[in-house]
């Protein structure tokens, strides 16, 4: 006798019918924009940190510091504006499931190039798909897109790819800014850590600790020349 499937099992089997690109799905993009905007806003108060200030990162150059903060401010604005555009798309297309509308289009066009996920109604979230399920998801999205008229297909592709490219540009620019910030913070943190170590080692040297003296000299030799210009 065939066993009845549970709700969870049925939902799992249906995931491929509502697919999305794993890293460029509608929901993933929307929440990533929120994350980017919040990450950029962090820079606005970063200078108040007791140790890792932006001004220290730029060796006291306030012009460079301000330029860097402006870049993050502009990026924050771009992220918020694209998020608002997505909200308007939902409002302007009342009665249309914009998330599936967008995901079907991008999966149909790019599903064979990116990993796909499928929405699980039981888990109420997107979950990974097997290779076979990804193939079914790709085929299903293409079929749904092809049901539209040629004019509708062109309009759908134009709208969805335009949104996707705008998000991709923001993501790339933010990654560059974030990498720059990480490098600056890393260099500044290393410098401050070495200063702290030197103070502790100097105290031990005053007590005749030869090991501390050797470590003190090693750190001093490795520090950049700009440390001794003041």
C-alpha cells in the first residue's frame, strides 16, 4: 500500500515549481540591498570609535576621509533607491506576484548558469534543489515565460534584466568599497596592536627581560617608516 506523503514531503517535492537564482533571486536581492544600506550607514558614525577611526586610517588626511565617507553615503542612497524601485514595481503591478514574475524570467534566461533554489511552502523559505530539480525548474520557468506574447516577453525581459543589472552594479561597487574598508581597518588595527605590544614589552625590558627586548626590537624593525616621522 502506497504511503501518504506528509505536508513537509509534499512541499519539498513542489519546490522546483517556484524557483529562483540562488544569489540573484528577488528576495535575496531585496534583503541584500537593506544589508548594503545598513553597512554603508555604519561609516557615518565609524569615526566615533575609540580606536579605529577613519581619520586614523587615512593618516589624519581629513579630505580623504570625507571623500571616502561620501562614497559610502552615495552607495547607501543607491541601495535605498533600488529597494524603493522594487517596492514601486509591486505597487504598480497590483495583483501580480512580482517575486515569481521576476524569478521566472531570470531563471528562464540564466537558470543554466547559476545555482537555483526553490520555495518550500512548508518551511516558508527557499531551499536548495537537486540537479534534476534544477533542470525541471529551468524548463518550467521557460515554459511560463513563453506563454506570454512577444511584446510581453520583451517587456518582461527588459524590466527584469534592467533590475538585475542595477543590483549587480551596486553589489560590485559595494564589494570594492567594503574591501577598501577592510584593508584600511586591518592596517590600522595592526598598527595599534603593535603600539600596545611595544608599551607592554618596554615595561618588561625595564625589568631586565631579554626576551622582551628582542621582541621589542623585532616589532620596531617591521613597523613602517612613517611611524617615526613625528
